C-alpha cells in the first residue's frame, strides 16, 4: 500500500513540476456510456466522449467507442471494437480518425490496503481521412479506488495512463512515450444502474522539438450498467 501510494503521488508530482516548462490548456471532457450484459460471458459497451478546449476555441473532438467483450475469468474480460473519432477546430469539422481497438481489462483484481486495483491493457490501430499510414500504439492503464467506507460504492479514484507510439505516420509524429494522463476523481453511484465520476485530469504531452503541453481538464463521466 505504501509503495503504491508513493508511486501514484510521484506521477502527479512529476506532472505538476513539468507544467512550469510546458504550455497549458484548459479543457472540459464529458463522457457518457453504457455496458449491457448480453449473457453470462458476453458484454456490449458504448461510450461517447466530448472534448472542449480553450486553445482550440471550443469543441475539438467527439470520440465514439463501440466494443464487444467476452469474460474469460472472474475479473478479466477481453474486448474488441471500433472507435469513430471526428475532430474539429472552433466547432468546424477538420478530419475523422478511425481506430480498431483491442483490450483486456482486469476489474478489482487486487485489494491493496483499503482500496481496489483495476487495470487495462489496450492496443490501437489508427487511420485518418486524407492522411497516409497506420498508427500503432499501446495504452496501459492503472486504476486505484478507495471507498470512503467499507463496502461502499462512493470513493476516491486515482488513475494513470501512458500512451506509447510504436511507429510514426503523418499524424503520429513522435515515437515512444507520447503522453500521460493522470486523474483524481470522486466516484459515486447515482441510482441503481448509473455511476457518476467527477474530478481533475492532467494530460501531459511530450513534444520533441518544443515545449511540452500540459492540459488541465475538468472531468465528468456518467456510465450505466445493465
């Protein structure tokens, strides 16, 4: 527990320290989604994330994810699907990105101290309209949730997600570590099937030939499970 706490705190401290030498943007991300249990083993997930930015004059991205999942163990589920990702500048459509997405998730697979650990390992293949090449990248993800009281569903959530580019294209210019997203949020049930999450995310983007970018993001998520 002590090691994990120090590790997560170090990640947030690195982002805070590096922000002084980075350009900064204020953003709002709103996610809505639903996961439907089709059978004992099969799941269907639909998620929509809308992103708005000060520097990009409002709406700049709507990410629509559709995934089908197969449960392979008590905590593990294998997923595959498609992401439709139109992008905008000042609310005007500029291009659309298409992604094939494969991932395996491990839900509450370990209890560390008072909290529960979840993880996801995601691979993506990316294409953009009017752009050459296929971008390949990996997105490992770690989530630690501490309930405010034993057995409760309301708690503090900490997540970290690095993005690692495996190649370069006309739209995926930087190989290796591209960005890290770190989130601190409050997670709480809203009714029987709905869960809400709100908090602060820092997205630190590493730039090869210039100052890094550090995005300060107000995060809101509403997800349903049936």
